[in-house]
């Protein structure tokens, strides 16, 4: 009979795992929030096996991967590319967001268009989870499950999760 493998859940929640970004939530074809910003926080928990040396893996690699993902979103206005209510147009040195009868111009350096339907913590947590799973630092790690959370303010989190299937 095979020896059962010890699993452990490692949670990472560091002050530096954050990004500051502007956005507006789209509620319908005619209703949206005003442009505003948040200091978003990110945390993750992974379920993995413990090796014979008593270590899961060097989870500095996990912290570095998360920090890289946060840095990519930092100090930008985040816009959704897949919204049914928003159309993005590249025009010379500007990105124009078309919403209802509004044309909202952004400098390319200030904006980041993301493959999302809306810029919400629900969508951001799913995006960051997908990108974390693809990160080279985590390749060949025995990760059984990942839960990634994004917060837009104190006490307001959305979590996305992935679990290895048999």
C-alpha cells in the first residue's frame, strides 16, 4: 500500500503584494462609475506536498511571481478589453475608451487594457490566478490547489481558486 503524502497549505499575504490602479466599473450600456482608484492587495494560498526534507518548496519563488504580477498593474488605469459596453480604439498616441456617448482619452503609457469583461476584484482575481499558474517560477512544482484573492479595500475581497484534477 502506498504511503500517503503529507499536504500543506501555505498562505502568503505581504504588505508589498499590492498595486495602485484606476478603473471604473461598468454596470450597463449606459451606467458606469466615475474614474477612481484603489490600493489593491493580493494574497495567495497554495496546497502542495511536503518533501522528505520537510519543505514544500522555496516559496520565495511564489512571492517573487506575485510581486511581478502586481508590478505589471501598478500605477495604471485598467480597462476591460472584453466588455460588451466598452469599445477601445487605438488612435495615434492615445487609447480612446468609447462608452455610451462618451469618448474617454488615455495616454498609452497610463493605461493597460486587460482581457476582462469588467475591472472588478472578481475579474482581477481570476486573471491573476491564471497568470500565476503560467509563471515560470512555479513550473514543475507539485501544486495541488491555488486560491488567489484581490482586495479593493479593507474587508472587501474576491477569491478565485484552481484545483488539480485527477
